[in-house]
């Protein structure tokens, strides 16, 4: 499987044609995605499906539902529970310590993929006794990963890594108290999924749908070019209440953008920001 | 664009390559017009500070490649652990957290292929010691796109799996002794 990528190659011009085609046959606008990453994902699909470039174009136009499959496969859905454990510690000390005085804490996990981040947030909320006044919206462009997110069932072999992450975040609790192991799966406890909703949202084309006290969008913006990033940051700014928080991935910064003037930096390493005007 | 590098030299290495990379960086002239991009495998769980310590130690422009950052002359960039390092057609960096390739992220293949796509014959690549097969496809892609590719002599590689494999797959790659590699870097301009 690892070798798949190198067998197929398309040019950047062919990629542009494909982006144009997708825009015409579907609602998906990929023109703001970083080209090289997208190119690799497209080549991956071609290798998986044993298609050449003409086959792929043909399928996008003529095969019903193919473009949905295409979107599912080009999005990068790599995620884990308590990825960057220090980030989750900072959520407690820097973010929830502030938001706990708010009557309601609405959280948007944008680009949540298979939901591991949403359940991690839910655990942190529970540990801070904030479950009852909080609500998490998990959104993604990919409907298939959202089905996994709703189920909250993960392969037990991944749980070892999640447990290691969790133990760095909080060595006083047992991670195993948050799930039930059954055969080769770990099922997230019912009380952790009370106040959450998973739904489709396309950051490239959709708009504000609620007001939030916290937006978490980690390792999504690296796949967007500066122009699309600008759109998304404006969307986040408009979706946040005053003094609401924005958390990005460790390699994702607001600094390239004008909107950064309306935020203060809470933590530079993990790119935690607070809207101040 | 002012200061944008027209040529890129790639260095890929894994287990046993670190000391040679330091020697290479030490040998560099005070100013050079290309950019050097280094991809080494390291564990993302332990955020190392190679870039900042080398930067002050060697008094050179060394940094971890930044997402959307420009690729500038006289700079040495390291691929950050836990991400694939890619090059956009507009000659800026982009990071990607898709699945590891050959159990590696960053993957040498991924960065080499991406640089070759954008820089073509303005790209040169060096593959050093390592214990897996990463880098070989990247070397092939650099050569296919008109660039030059050099592989460290396996006899001098602390771990020779990577160099031996790359040589077996790429007959046009040039095999270099450490001395020659260091000399190459001391004379770049």
C-alpha cells in the first residue's frame, strides 16, 4: 500500500483541470486546497482504483456518486484521541478556566474527521464538571467519517496510543474508565456523548451556523492555501463570541492574516488565540 | 521574488546520518544562493530542538520549515517531525499529516518527489545512512525530472539498508564517499 503513490503521476495542469471539473459537476470547490497535497491524494485514488487520468475524469463526470467517493478519499482523516496531550492540559488551564464563568459553552470542532478530537474534548469537559452546560458540534466535509464519529467505536489497537497520550495529559485518571472494551473495539461511554452533534459543513463554501465560545480546528488549515485560510479565519472570527477562543494545530498560525489583530495569543506553541475585538 | 532560491539541494537521512549532516552543514560557505532542505526521520513525540541549537552553534540560517513559508536563498530547512514536507508550485512549503509512507513521516520520498516536480533540473538530492527503504523512489523522481542524485557510499554508511537499496533501484545515482559529499557542499555557491 505504501508504494502506491509513486506509480501514478499527474501534472499540476491536469490537477487544475480536475478541480475545475469537480466544481462543475458538484458543489465541491477544491481550488483553495494546497496543490501538492491534493495532487498526492488524487494520485492515491488513481492507484487504488487502478485508473489513469482519463478514467478518473470520466468517472467524475459520468459515474453517479463518484465525486462523493472522491471527496471522501482526498480528505486527510488522520486523527487520534488526545493528540498533543499538552494542548489538552492547556485547554483546562487557559481556556476552560476562563469559559467556566459563561452560562453556556458551545464548542465547534471543525474538520473533526472520525470524531476522536470531539470525544477528547468531551472527556476534558467532564473532568472540569462542565458537561451539563456545554455542547459540542463536530463538523466535517466528509459524510462517511462522520458516521464513524457518531458511532464512537474505535479499534482497540489504536487505544494503546490514545492511552499513552491520555497519560501524558492526565496521569491521575485511568483512560479505560471512559470506554468499554468489547472484542477488538473500544466503545466510548454513553455519558460522554450526551451533548454533541455531528454534521456536514464545508469550510470552503458554507457559512456561520451558530455562535461559539470555543472553536477547535487542528491540522485542517495546513491543507488550505492562504486565500482559503483567510475565508476560514473570517468565518471563525464571525462565529466566535467576544472573548471566545480559537485553537489551531501546532503548525498553523494566524499571523499571516490581518484578522490576527483581533485576537490575542494565549499560547504560541499550540496556537491558542482569544478574540478580543 | 527577492531572495527566493532558484536551486534546491536535498539531504535525506535516517539512522546514522546525523553526524554527517552536521559535518556537511559545517562545511558550507558563508553565503550560498540555493536552499538546502533536510529530511531526517525523528520521533514526533519528542520535539527536538535541532534547528535552534544548530542555528546558534553554526551561525547559519536554520529553521524548521514553516507551512506556507517561502523557500529562500542561503537557508537550511528541516522537515518538522510528524508531518510530510511538500513544495507548492509557487515555491512555498506546505505541510501534510496524511499517513506515513514506509513507516515514515516525514517521508524522504515524499519531499524529494515534491521538490523534483517543482524544481526539475534545479534540484539535487543526497541520500545518506538509514535502516529502511525510504528515499529510493524520491531519488528516482529527482533523476527522472532532470536533477542530480547522489547516494552515500554504503561502505561508509553507518546503516547501509537505505543507501544499498537506493543504489540497487537507481543505476544513474552517483555513489559518493563522505569526503566527496562534504567537498561538494563546501563549494556550492
